[in-house]
C-alpha cells in the first residue's frame, strides 16, 4: 500500500491499568493523551510515543501474562532510541529490570530488552549506520 506513512499505534491488553501506567507513564515517560470510557468505565487509554505514534492500552486483560515469545501473534514492541547506553541508565534509575543485556543484534543494531508488567517484550534498539536495514534501503533505491 503506497498510502501508508507509518505505524500509528500498537494496542496492548493489560491486566492492571494502574500497574501498567506506573511502567509506561511513570518509568518510561510516555505522556497520557486521553481516555475513552464505554458503559461508564475505562475502555482504552492513549499514551504518546511521538506526535504520530501511540501506545493504546485496554484494561482488564484475561490471564496473568503475555503469551510466550514463540506463541503465534505479536512478538514484541521495538522502541528506537538514539543512545542505548543513555536509555539503559534512565531505566536503571527508574528501577526497570533489563531482561536481556545490551548486545549487537543480528541486523547490526545495538539492542537490549525489557518487559512491561504483563510480560510484553520490549526491544530497545539503537540503529547503526552500517545496519542491514540501511543496506537493504540502498539496494531498493538502486533498483535491486
């Protein structure tokens, strides 16, 4: 589709909205944009990642943990950071545990991993100029 300009939001069903807000809003720093109610109770909430990218939270999830990483469906959310070391320092100050330490990913980008309170996996990625994504873009632009 030629008209797609980006990913607008990712929707996550969560067990405990207060616990989730403590993580995404208070520890990661994403601002709450708005809430929508349905039948007199919270239906969904939007958190701002950028002016055009959001995390949409739906409360009252069934089950206590996100599916295992090998399960069918969405596997993880990736947040691009300009400095992985800086992001890791911020997370340490906020008390967020790192589930996979900083390493070079198979695509040539630095990465580390965290999880939200429901076990949803979050990759933190610092793009490198010599990564596989940039090499593929050069091939595309060259017509190959």
